[in-house]
């Protein structure tokens, strides 16, 4: 079973993503912020779904840290900020895909499936 780490500070969104993924037979690990995400990455997830705007450590800071530590795990950015600068940063940081909140369940599952099937 593929393992997905969801790093999201909004409890409702975190729970929604978790339920959707579990219904589709994924093992889900959750983190409420970037610091918890750094602890949970030790579980060796196959994919990370990452919020960008979080208190303490932003998603970008989390991503930079795990890349510096040598983790080459696919990342889907989950963000409420659909501005061009956010999408450009995502491209610069070589994330695998972006999902804008509010998101569509089918879109989420299609992106997850596509990324996990190519890795």
C-alpha cells in the first residue's frame, strides 16, 4: 500500500484529504505543520501533499529542508493562493503538481494516481 504524508495546518482540510485518500486505499500519515512533517518524513512516504501557508514553517521552507536532507519524494502542493508567483515558485522548486483550494476530489485522486504510477 502506498504511503502519503499530508502536511496541512487546517484541520478540516487535513481530515478531508485523509478520508479521501484512505477511501482510495492509501496509507495516510498526517502532520499539522512543517515541524511535524519533518518528523513524519522518517516514515518514508511515497508522496507528500503539502500546504504552503502554515504557521512556523512554510511549505516552501519544509520543501527546501527535506531536499537539503536528501529526500527525493514527489510533492503535490495544496494551496489557497492561485497567484502566478506561487505557481512560478512551485515550478522553480520542481514540485510534481499543484492543487488550488478549494479542490475537487476527482482532481486530487487523478493527480495522486498519476504521480504514484510513474514513480
